[in-house]
């Protein structure tokens, strides 16, 4: 028997080293898989965010158009109280639909 007890199990260190290398390879593979999944989710999130931005831009443009039409109508002859309420109601409905679509898109992205 040697000083360190290696004579009893001469292959013990190489077995421990092989086991350690195997654990490291498994860990590395798991980390790579998890990073790939994170990257996929980030890509999906970026696509969803782009879609949300496009939807917001489109709806903002529609609201701006409605506001411009309302301003033109008010400046070119005035509106009756009833017409003004109808236009205000349409604008409010457009805003509500825009917010609903944004929320639906956000919830669908998750």
C-alpha cells in the first residue's frame, strides 16, 4: 500500500475524472438547450412587440385622422350639439377598440 492509499484503487482518480467530465458535458448541454429556448422566446417576444408597435401606429394614425376630420368639421361651419356628441362617441369607441386590440395582442404574446 502506498502513501496515499492509491495502490488499493489505482483507477479511482481516472474514474472520478471521467465522472466529472461527464457531469460537465451534461451541464454544458443543458445550459446550451436553455439558452436556445431563451433565445427563441426573445425572438418571439421581439416579433410580438413589433406587431404591437405596428398596431399602435396604425390605430394612432386612424385616431389622428378622426381628430383632423373633427377639426375640419368644426372649423367649416360648426356642428350641432348632437353631431358633436356623435363624433365624440365615435372617437371614444375608436380609442376603446385600440386599447382592446393592444391588450389582446399583449396577452396573446405571452
